[in-house]
């Protein structure tokens, strides 16, 4: 990848090598000279990566977690603690160029998706890979049965501690 970039830079430098014309020489400190330098450097920058080409350096799970944690620290210094807490809800798992996350409910997933554009651009830039995507799944958590009646409460406590039946009989308690 670096060889391609270096080869393109050399091609651009060969194309735009300034010809020295002593009769019409422009001072490098003049406005016209500064503009000419800026034009040459802008052309060189624009042709380093052609349209459709982008960085795709490989990265590891450790790299992804490092930059993930760095971004959490950046958010906290900016005062965006809610988004930082969403990032802490799930440890990122790398699968190819996809970062897999798990959230406990649909609401936190939607909040995260609505505000993660800066995170994605940060990861793409720092991991030097513009194929990075974040995939989110929602984990349906078990909702415990709500206990309403005294009989249900007694059965529940009896399951937790069978000695409650002995206690009830000893003190002759009713439900």
C-alpha cells in the first residue's frame, strides 16, 4: 500500500516539477509565489489516493480495544458521559472489519446508533481502515415473574430456603 502511495507521489512530482525560468522568476515569499506553492501541494495531496481507493490496513482486536478506550476518555473529557457509558456497556469484539457490540435493550441501541458517527470516523482514521463498521445486537434479558400473592411469596421463599416450612410450623403461622 505504501509503495503505491510513494509511486504516485513520485509521478506527481515528476509532472509538476517547476521549470526554472530566470526571466520570469516569482519570489517564494510573494502572494503569487505562495499561491503557486499551495496549488502544487494541493494537486499532490488530491492525487495520492484516487477516487474509490481508501485505506484498508489490517488491525487486531487489541488495536480496536485500545482506540475504543481512548475514545471513551476523549468523551469523558468533553463531558459526554452518557455516550461513554453506552460504550462501556459492551466490550467490542472484532470480526473481520466489523466491530460487534451487544446492548441490553432496544432503547440503548437506538441512542448509540444515533450518536456514533464521530466514533466511527475516529476509529476509521486511527485504525487506518475505512472498511470499519459497527454491528449491534440486542440481548433479550430474562424478565423475572412478579410475585403478587402471599402464596406465591411463600412458595418463592420456600424454594430459596426449605427451612421456612419448619419455621412456619414451629410458630404455627398462617399464609
